[in-house]
C-alpha cells in the first residue's frame, strides 16, 4: 500500500493559492483516473483509493497535516525519507509520525519577486495567476500515468 498526500488548506478561499498546490495536483490525478474523493471526518481527510494507492487530502489546515496523515497511516497500517526543507506542513507530518522516512514529490511554487516586500507567508496564500494554475494542473497528468513508479 502506498499513501500519496497532497498538502493544502480545506477552506474554499485557499483553493487556488500556492499553498494548495498539493490539493490541486491530486485533484487532477484523481480526475484523470475517473475517480472521486470520499470525505472521512474520522481520518480528518478526503480519501481516494486506486488499487494499492491511497490518495489523501488532509482536511486539517496545512500546518496540522500531520494529525491527518498519522490517522490515515494508522488506519491503513501504511508504512510510507527526506527532510522538511522548512515546509511547516511537512514538519507537522514528521512530528506526528515521529519519522522523516516517507517519500515526497516536491512541486515548486516559486518565491515572491525580489523587488517585492511580500513575505513568503503571504505569497503562498495568494492565488495563482490563471497561467500558473494551468501549469500546476498539467503536472497531475504525467504523475497520474506514472503512479506505479512512486
């Protein structure tokens, strides 16, 4: 069994923000496979299963993602390694699981322009431009076609 977790915030106002890149990409993968999400309040997640793969979108907020991942891992007895690279959502997962031994797919979202005084915390909560959002969504297709290699 493999668990693939997309990080993001469950509130609709964040649906097109950089912070929700993980959700956006997983939504594209699930749609490409003709599947749908099932809400699981008990696991604090939206779940979708495809054979031996479990897709997870925590319904906790980003920085509490570890709570949901820990619940899903325990429920499915999932054994899922890299550092957090300063990502608070990944830190939360590592803290809750008590390990950094899990695979990650890192999808870059850029940084604030150098001529801007916009803090990174604000940048990640800004909406993508239409062009950026289209690019992020396109990442899901090749990922969906190569899930068995993860």
